[in-house]
């Protein structure tokens, strides 16, 4: 596909590729038993591969803001999950970069302010936010079973944009294929399952797994995993096509490429599916590959966070951030933190996690009573470190988080329902 020998000593462009709901341990380059990610495996061989990378949160509404800002979710977005902190796109735009973002996740759309700093921002809301027009699109999308833009569409849109820009540029592609409901296209549907499953049946099964996880049989669980793995293989292959086209255009040789995920997905390891507001490994342990021209491939086992990505990209350009540059030496004894605020009937429960080489410590804090419950295998030292972190975050949040009442349009509501976010 592309060779490390052709890389230059420097980079001018930044290409951030992120996958939605992609857990690290289902990639073959992270030791999975299936060959789910041959292209990403090849990219890993030319990259710094971080084996213990963790998302700052377990769901898109908090994970992506942290990824794009380098700030913890409790300050990156307001109480309505609207972006309130400058992103890497804004930072690089001020430095003269052309900036483009391409995805189809309603939670990080222009409706929540995520277009800020992007010259071109394609969030797949093609008919805008007019409620009546969006209803027509909703009806049409339902007929054709379309929940998000496929990787092929994201690739085509971003490549078309690249034709119109001069270097340097910052490009963010966020792929939704690995997010449920798992409906791998074409021949991928039967890659790991003989029958594959009909789209409507898979959608129903996926929703039942979210609503009634205890009702899922082992056979049904295996089907969900098989389809999920097939989506990973499709996404990996399409990322390969994208990288090949960048290479053909001569863009890879002077571009920093970062690949990661916003969070993972669960398959009943802790009694739930999908990615609710918990912080277990299956929904926070994410892949992280950083390919810089001129650098040799290396594996880093020290704990790192998706918060580190903006500091890595911008280096000295970025201002205050909660992460560190991944080009620096990462201490083996480093601790990284994650957080997830509760929702619905559990909105008073906020969860926090600390991870180090010694294990993990989890904390559930009742916002109404200030009570904290700790679990995990990280020991007393890590628990105390997490307790200090939680107390610092609470002090910072109290009285500082602005209220926001932002009403999503009809199209956003439809897509959130299709992705299993809405009941």
C-alpha cells in the first residue's frame, strides 16, 4: 500500500481518522483471533502503536469532544452536550490550515456546534435543520434503511474536498460503520456468519440487546459479534482504499496520520451491550496508531488517552490541554482518567475511572449526596489518586457549567433512534 521508506523527514498535513464504537481488542493488530483489520495492521507496522490507549469517555457525546479539544468532557461541552471549547480544527485554522470534517453522527453535528473551526463540515445533514424538510428525509431514509453515511461515502466526500484545497490541511474523517445496528454490506455480511442476517431482523436484535440484554441467547450474541467483526473488516478495507488514494496523490509522504476510535462496544461482558455510560475496558480501550513520516514503528505500552491526540497534532501550537504529546516519552507509571455523566433516571450518577500499569480503579459518584463508591483492582494508591481527581473535577464543575437547551431537528432525532440512542 505505502512504504515507510518513502516517508519524508517532516509533515505538513494532519489526517485524523476515527471509528465510532471500535474496541481495540477486536483488531488483529491488537491480538484478536480473527483477521479483522489487515489494512490497519499494515498501518500499525508503520506507526507508533499504543497498546493501552483509553478514551476520555465511553460514548460519543463526551468522547468526541475530548478527542477534538484535548479537554475532559466536563469542560469541553455544556450540560446539553453543545461544544463550548476550541477544537484542534479552530487552532490549526488560525495557523493557516485548511480544515475539513466528514462524518454522519448527529451528536457531533453542526446542531451541537461541532462545525466551529472547519472550512468544510459535512455532517450528512444534507437538507439542513428545517424540521419539515427533515421529516421528508426521515421517511425516505426509513424506506431505504439508511442510518449513516458509509465509509465509501465519507471517503468520496473528503477526497473531493481535498481536490479543492492547497496544503497544509487538517482532515477529520469519522467512520460510523462499526456502530450498531451491525449491517455489513455485500459480501461482508457473510464473512464470519453463514447467514449474515436480514437488516430488519438485525436492527430488532440490536435494539433488544440494548433494551433487554438478559434476553439475548448465546447464539444471538455470537451473531452480533460476527456482524460487528465484519463491519470492522469493511471499515479497515475502506480506510485502506482511502490511504491508497492519498498515497497516489502524493499526500501521505508529508502527512501525519492518526487513527483511533471514540469508544468501544460491549457484548455482555458486564451485563450490557452497546456503549452505555459505564467505563469498563470493552467500551474505553481503543486503538491508537500515530504514523509520522520519518519515524520508525514502535510499540508503546504506557497508558495514554485520546486527550493526548490534540497535543500530539498541534504540539506547541495548542494552548492549555489536559493531554500530552505522544511524541514525548510517556512514563510507564502514568495514570489516565475517563469520565461519563449519567443519563435518564441515572443522571445523578457520574462515573470516573483511573488506569495505570497497576490496574483500574472505578468510581461512581452520586451528584446529589456526594457519596462515592469505588471498585476495581488498582489498589489503594490508584483509588486515592482517582478520588483526588474526582474531587478536583467536581470543584471545577460546580457553578461553572452553562445551561443549554438545544433542540435537535427531526432528522437528528430519527438518526439517533436508528442508532439505538432513543427508546
